[in-house]
């Protein structure tokens, strides 16, 4: 695949190195000549020194042959402008990194549509999502976000005590716009039909709007409800810590943030409605003891220093914190800590670089659809409805869907929902579906 990357910073450099190891033609545009020279020595590809919003520079990087354009600098303006120019030059897939603040405003303004960008993402928000998964869903086997984070996938084990056991799915009173899309029973994987009955011990994959999904998960797990949410302490009130706290506030979590900068601490207090902000240095054991960090359920280190993050986790663990999570910017260090960190109290280490690579990897394909995740003998597919397709202009209930296929997500403009029987499907809508391998071709024929 012919790929152009704009920006050889923390994210762009990591992606360029990873992608150059595959059978891809890589070109990188970087304004800093020193950074460009360093990267040129590390990849099998071309590094162009120049401005990513310059048409001449894009032409030098061979924009006419580009199949995937990745704007990955730390500047919103550069990324959106360069991505927009690339799209106007006929690039099939254009992805832009954006600041999480801009991403939080997408429900107010369609930035993607305005600039002609196929996908936007925030590395800070992706890392916060990965950290939040451990806190919000400690009993889930798999957790994934789709449809701009409006829909969540969880994979859980059904309790034999659940009221849903032995009842046909069409007779279950599910929360609105939630789905059971895959059942794993022993070594067997199948997309359930309306008359499928769940059994205790089944592993089920469920989809839904996160808050509604929480009730379904609790009913399936039976007895997992708790009166109070987990107690969480976050070290670092930067964009990572803020994004994480904002996510956890709506999940009945009791959150405190340590922020050593007085001005930043004051700003956090104004921006967060249900989080206690502590203006103190969490690298100090005395401060941790004073705030009784040893009694918390989760201690999460999200500062900009990998060393401080690891050391504060060790201190929190020694004080008695039940679980410690840390942000590690270097992907190789994060993998090492995740594999052996439990020996010294670290439950998991999350790398923003690796979270971004994972997000972008689904676009590195020549197919007309993206595989969001493979599950058992099927996959979660994201694709766009083509004009004149068999489903175009029809409600979900009037379409004869192939066996082994369940719609789990629908994006119409700025709206993202789990589709119901009365929802219309139209050209240019994006759909997400759980599709068994045997049903893949039949499903794609309906959509394309």
C-alpha cells in the first residue's frame, strides 16, 4: 500500500517505523530537518523535508499515487489542512490526528465532513479509553469502542444465575439499542438467532450505548452490581488525566486527581464537575499517605514522565493500592511492563503510540471495508453503504439479512446509534456489523 505520513514526531515516527516493516511504500513529510534525517536512517522509505500543507511538498511525496494519507503532527491546523488537500487530490482514505478538545466538539460541528477527512482520532483520548477499560469493566474479557466512541463492545461470561439463561433472545427485555451479537459456547462460536437461548458459562459479545450497556452486562453477570463505584486516584492533570477523569465521572467512579501546578489544578476544578482536584506532588510518598492512596481501588499514573509514572505506581502499590495502571509513551517499554509489571504491582501499561497504531491499522487495507476486530469465527466490520445498494433507502426490518449477521452500529452524519428495526439505511451511511465468516460475501453484496 502507498502511504504518506505527515509529521515524524512521537506518533508519526512510531507509525512510520511499524508500517515500513510491512509490504508498503512509505513517504514521510517532516518540517524539522534533524528529525527527518534521524527517521530516514530508521525506515525503508522516503523522508521529505517540508511543510505538510504545501502542495509542492505533497507532490514531491508523490501524492498522486497515495492510497492512505495520515496527518499525524501535534497541530490541528496542519493536520486538517494537509488532510483536506490530500482528499482534494483524490486520495481514497485520509486520516487526521486532532486534539481531544476538538474531538469533544464533534457533536457540535462536523469537522470530518467540512474538511473531507475520512477519520479523526486523538492519541490522548485513545490512551485514556484504554486505561478506562480496566476501571469501568474489570470483569469484561474484551472491551472496544466503535462509532466514534458512541457504541461499546464488551465480551463477558454469562452467570448461571442470570435471569436471561434459558430464555429465547426475542423474549428478553433488553435495554433499548443493545445487542447480543456473538455467543461462544465451549469451542463453538456463532451469531445468535432470535430463538437462541443463552446458557450459564457462555461467553457473549454485546454492543450498545455505554450507559445502557452497563445494565445489560450487570444482568448477564448477575451479582456484579455495586452500590458505590471504584475509588480512583489519577496522577497528572494534563490532557491524558483530564480525558480519563471526564470519562470516569459518568460511571459512578469516585475520582481524585493529583496536579502539582496550582494554575492547572484550578483549571481542572472548573472543568470537571464531580472530581476532587488535589494541588500536590504525587511523587511524594508523604502526599500519597496523606491522601490515603493505599485505600483506593485504582491508582493511575498519566503524567508526561514515564519514570515518574512507574515510580509513583510502585509507591502506591507499596502503600496498598489494589490496582495500578500507568501511561508509558515508549511502546516497547509499555509492552515490557504490561507483560511483567504485575510482579511489582502494575496491572497494565498503556502506550499512546501503540493505541494510535492500533487505531490506524484498520485503514491499512485495500478492501472496501475495515475489520474493527476479529472475534471467534467472525468479525466486526465497518463499511459505507453505496448509492443504489440493495439496502439503500430501506428500514432495517425490511431487509433480508443473511444468517450469521447482526447490525450493531449506524452512523448518519453526526449521529451514531445501535440501529433499531425502524431506522432507515441510506447511501453514505456507515454501518457496523458482527458478521460470521460464512456470511461475509452475502452481507457485503447487500451494502455495496
